[in-house]
């Protein structure tokens, strides 16, 4: 943060003052950009550029020149610095536990153990300190974006009803699409000259696409969206979650085709449809589960908590008295009096650790102790069923889709707004 950077600068100045006047001074680092009261160091820019350059090469895409890449990377670092400082000033702090849980989820997503994941990171040249700092920064930025953009999004009951009654709302099982994007920023308040320059850049990119240039390489070199350094890759998206402008633009595209340019409040977009899947009606598997929750405290540390859960699991298996044990020991006030019963699950109702465990254990089996943000649990699924979407689930999904759509539309506009309002001085790279 700003105080850390100021300390670094002060130490550097102090070191220079202590050097005799006739000695040669070696420049250890320099400022790449001033961002409000903070700075981006050249070393940060160089390290991030080198890392992203390697990632682009490893993905099989030809990287642009270092100069073009550095410009894109510096803009991302400026945007990150603005958001990190917003989070710092708002009191957002990430605990070691949250970082550990994120590492565990990343390892789980790669189907490897935490130790294997950390070994892979270390083999790639990233230190554990850098890994944890990067994860903390990403979590802060996520909270800032959610708090600043999602907080202002409201879906009224009338909006929800209108959506559900529309043709689009009836396509709740719409297909998923894998998209790429190139964004040329252009505000509706731009001058005629600025709009002309944006259109000229847009036409130049379109011409290169028609000539067979690689879409991802063009996105890295030219796009002004957050996804630029990933080759414009937006990943798999439910088509109903996309802004209506995007949906209309890709509706008649075949995989591999590129859309005509479309205009939004953020600028000009060019979309590439990589693939499309799904769209058929589907049932939801529901689980009827119960659990016992224990939380480490001043009297019982984490290791002792896990040992106690192992003991309760063994008792429940031996005596078939999960209900009684949950009433006596569980520290979840909402379910303890009901013998730990949580009722029928619905998608997104429980934290990811819960949903994964519910889906992976056999019926009536009691899980090994596992950790969530609430503490340590053992879990038992006593029944399963396939269920059609209920009205409640349908409305919840529709509400979430509308929120995600507005969020996608407004995030880039918000990022451009905080960039425009900030004092940014870019030094010569």
C-alpha cells in the first residue's frame, strides 16, 4: 500500500544520502507510475510482464512485443493498485485462514493435494510469500468489485416477473457458450475525434481478423477489457447471463466465427464464439443431509476439535445415534435441536465444501471431518432425489442471472470511471 511504498522510497533516499559524493550510485529500482498517493515500481512491472509473457507462450499463442505487453500490464497494475487502496481504506483485510482455504480450493480444482499444488507453484519459480500475497490481493479486489458494483444492483419483483414471462426467461436452461472478446473503449461522452480514432482502431482489427490473424494475439495487443492479457478469453458463460447485446450478436454464429462490432456504454466489442454446449432441460439432484459442527476455541484448539469429530463419527457409526450426538455436541444453533438436519439442498444453498462432500459420499455414509468457513464438520446424507426446478429455485436462478448480467455490463464502466477519476502519472517505460 501507499505507506509501504513511501517507506521503500524513504529508505532508498536515506541510502543515497549516506553515499560519499564522489561514489557511483547504482539505481536499484525506479517508479513506473504514480497512482494517487501510491506508486507502481518498475520491478513489479518487469516481473508481471515476464510472468504473463511466459503464460502466453505456454498457451500456444504468439505474444506481442514486450513494449505492447508492458503497456497492457501497466494499465492492469494501475487498476489493481486503485482497487487495492480502495479495499485498504475501507478496512478490507484477508486472514491467513481465508488464504489457506483458497489454496485448498485451487488444489481441489486441479484434482491434486495441497502439498502437490504448492510444489507445482514452487517449481514454477513463485515463492510461497508471493503466492499468498497474490491470493490476498485477488480476494481484496474481488470484495471491492462486489461491494462497489454488485451492491448498487437491485432487481425488483416486477423485473423478475417480466423476465420470467419473456421468451428469454423461458430459456432458463439456455446453452453455455465459450467466448473471446476484444474491447475498444469509447465513452458516449468522447469527442468526435476520439470516436473517430476508436473506429479506425476497430476497423484495423477487423481487417486483421479477416486476413486470418490470431484473435487471442489481437486481444492481448489491443483489447482494453480486463480479459486482454488472457487473450480476451471470457470462458464458458451461460448465454442467459450475457448482456442482451452479446446474446444477439452471437445468436446466429457457428463455433469459430467472429461477430460484427457491437456498441455498449463501455465501447466497441468484437466477440468470437469458440464453442457452444447444452441447452437441454435438466433435473437437479437434491440431498437430504445432516451434520455436526464444531468450532475451535480457547479451550479446544483445531487439532483437538478434529480429534473430537473423529470420535463422534465413530460413535455415530457404532451406535447409529447421529441425531442424539448432533443435539448434544453440534455448535450450529440452526440445526442442532433437529439432530443436525439441514433439509433438502438446492444449488448454491451451501458453501462449496458442503456441496462437494454431499455429492461425493455414499448414502448414509458419514464423511471424514472437513473444514469450511464456519468450522469443522462431519456430514451424512440420508436421502437423495432428482427434482424438477421448483418456482423458488427458478426465481432464485433468474434473480442471479439478472444480477450477473447487470454486473457484467457495469463492472467495466466502473473500472473506467475510477481510472478516469484517479491521478495517474505514467513514467517513461
